[in-house]
């Protein structure tokens, strides 16, 4: 479900109109995340760490309202729920785009995610299903401890989905950290909102 945002009463109308005309309206940041507690919790709950931090990511996305905004035919819609399309690696080192429906219940989400990962790993090709509009684009590169990140993008495609990526987990003196890259449409939010998202995510990863 979604509802249309009234641009005429929105205090960011001018900002939206300014940034949406740009060829590249996305901006991004890369930040380190302490995942020491979250990694231990995932092991306690017998949930893969990838699934665990994807769930925490989606929880934060669904908590911070502007992350649920999407541009559709020059209008902004607020979705009730945002799900994920994550890149899933196969044995032959190709990957496919998945669809993982969010649930507040992490056990249910883990079951859904496991089935979708298995489906992708037993198919070929990049796009193996249709996708809804209420998504984030999600990826993990556990081989690279990156400090910055960029995405391949077609400027002619009307894209407003946040893109969140994670790098290699590092372990130093018992503290585990991982860099997170966040790219968002500047017409929908600013640095303050991204800061709110990061704070929310860090809190979710700390208990």
C-alpha cells in the first residue's frame, strides 16, 4: 500500500524540484559500523550474519519515513513497507537480483530469505522475477574493505530507490567493524535524514 505525498504542503517541495532535474540526483556516504554485538547475536540465534544485518537495515529503512518515499511519474508516494532486492552470488560467481519481503519477525524473515537465496542459486541470469517499487537495492562485498563506493546507474531510468552496500568485516582486538555505503535520492532526503538512518541502524545493531 502507498499514499501520495502532497507536494504543495511539503516543506521540501523546492528541494525536490531542484534535485530531481539533475542527471545524477543521488548522493552517498560511507561509514564504519560496529557489528561486534550483532555478529554474536546472529550466532546465538542461528541466523546468518548477512540475513541478520539485512533485517536490521530494513528495520531502520522502515523506521525513517523518507526512506519509504519513491518517485513515480514525477509524484512522490509513501509506501507502508519497504522490502529488499539483494544481489546473491552463485557457485559460478555470477549473481542474481533477489526479492526479500520484510517482516518484523526476524525468524520469519530468515526463513523467507533462506528460500529466496536458494532459489537464486538454482537459477541462471540476472533478473529472474518481477520486482515491486517498494524496494531498497542491497549488496554485500565481504571480500573488500572499501572506504568509498559508487554504483552503475542509467541516468535515463527514473530511479529513486536507496542503495545500501556492506564491505568486509574487520576484526581488531575483538571488535568487529564493517563499512556501510548509503546512496539516496537528494530530492527525497538530505544529510540529516541519512544521519537519522545511520543512528537508528547503529542502535539496532547494538542489542
